[in-house]
């Protein structure tokens, strides 16, 4: 690291009213999301065969009861409060509310009202995501977001839901990471429906962009709350002059394609920051772990990238919330340093004029890490899946003291 980039270990204060908290999503934590496309996929014969062929355990890769957050939200929010957090990000599961096309379950909407009331009781501002990777099975089977006409169904759902939920929401997030969802579900074939088509990927990402814009308009009609989108932003690093051109191209595709088409329809920008990529001079070898310490998932830990990503957003002149940032670290030997290092670079971005107003760590509790199953541990709080016992990790206490003081000491 050059001296220019060296972070100081002086105490660092954050702006007044900064939000400190953590994030989760519904399918990853609630358990028994039985009417969703993910549930169907996790329990399909094809998935079982693919896991068996790779020598992996089926049980580890089925969300099942997950963290039973559906029933334990109140005690989990109490934990967040005890760790001095003042904000929480959750998502609402469409597959519960409309398990069959046109069948509206009012009791599930009331459940989410209770969840949000509980968060408020525990002093947590609420960020509510409307689409975090999972869909009702009926919607997925009718073509999901690959069908332009289906956007209407999503917007109609949001309109009806928001009428009930809005009083308990502080910040709306329309979509989580349209870039990652599209690439993983329609290009790399990792998430259901496991397609591998560039053409279809463009169709899906453009439909998601339309879904965001229309959802934004619908929410603005009935709500005074800020509406944003959670973007997955990568720090794209060129290793030499030759890869600079590739860098521009990759940066555009990975970060700017969605951002440029949606940011006008955002009251704030949500940033999910995890990774960077080093582009080798061909642009063919992309590594995120080279020269870096890695997480349990082999992702390179690269805190300086968050400053670059944030400074890149300055031109949009919008408030920014970090809606996810975290590390898979079962032994909890890297998380405290990870948080502190990232926060020092966040502070540098603030000093350079970026209007960052909050930091939500991924994640409050260990949870179901999509196609990787339960093995990666992202939680500030550990979950024993056999007993559902929660255990606060040391890094969570270190983070709690940052939240309490609104500052970071050496
Ligand atoms: C997703 C989360 C996920 C996290 C860690 C983010 O891209 O929004 O759902 O658990 O990354 O992989």
C-alpha cells in the first residue's frame, strides 16, 4: 500500500445522526419460505444430484428452518439494540404474501407490521427491501423478470403492500443488487432458474430497471419516506496501463449500467460493498484475492476499495447509506479489523465530500448464504442451527462500541 493510501489510526468521528446497524434478508433468515422459487430449487431432484456429484451435503444447502427469524425477530432485534445499533435492514417475502397468483394473505402482511413495530420498539430505524433475490414460485414459473409483462405484477404487489406497511418503514429499498441477481440467475447459471444467456440477462436487467423506476413512482405517490436501491458495487482495479481499457469496460458493465439508468429515481443510494477485481492485462484473468488476505469464501479483503467506490458516487449528489458490507469469518479472527479498516476508508470518503449517512453491517446473524448453504458465517452473532442458540461474537462487541461512540478509536 502506498503512503498516500495509508489509513491513519487516529480516532475518527462520524457525522451527527449517523445510522449504525446491520442487515439481513427474509429467505436467508426466516425459514420455511415454502412458496418461493428458491425453496423449490433447493428441494429439487436436480439440485440434489448436482450437490451429490460435488460431494456436498444436501442438508447444508437447504434453507429449511434457517434462523427461524420468522418467530425470533423480537429477540434478535433486542440483541441488535443491546449491541447499540439504531438501524436494521430486512426484506419482505412476496412468496408469503401472495403464495398463489391473486391470493392475498393479509395475515402475512400483518406479520411484517408486527416485525417492523418490534424493530421500532427496540429503537431501530427500518430499511425494508422489496425484492432480495427470491420470488413466488408462480411468478418465477410464469417467466419471472425475464417477462416484461410481469413487471406489472410486481408493481401491483408493491402498491398494495406499501399501503399497509409504509407507516412502519423509515427507508424503502426497491431491489437488492439487480446486477448480481441477473448475472447469477441468468448468465452464470448459479441461482435459479440457472439460465446462461447473455441476451436473456439484458432482458432481465432492463426489466428490473423498469421495475425499479415504476416502483419508485408508486411509492412516491403514497409515501413520504426516502426510496433507494441497494447496488452491488465493485472496486475494479487495473493492474497496469494495458488493462486500463478493460477496466473502463468492466466498471461500466458491473457498476454503471444499472446505476446510470436508475439513480435519478433514487432519493438515496444504497451501497453493498464486498469485493474488488484485479484485471490482468488481457482482462481474462480476474482475481479478487491476489495479494490480499481472504475471507472463508476466498474473497480478497480490500477495504481501500470502499473509499474509491464511494467517491465515485459523489457526482450523483445523493445521500449514501452502506446497506451491506461484511465478511465470511467463522473463527471471528478477521471481522473486527475488517469493520474498522472499512470504516476508516468510509470516513475518508466522508472527508472528501461524500454524504454517507449510515453503515449496515452484513449480517446481524449467521444465515443461509444462498448457493453456498449454511457454511459461510457472516454474522455479528453466531447461530447454532441445531438449537437456534445465538452467541454474540467478540467482533460484534467491538462494533457495538463504535456504534455507541459514533466514532472509531485506534
Ligand atoms: C447479498 C446477500 C449475501 C451477501 C454475502 C450480498 O450480495 O445481498 O444476500 O448474503 O452478499 O454473499
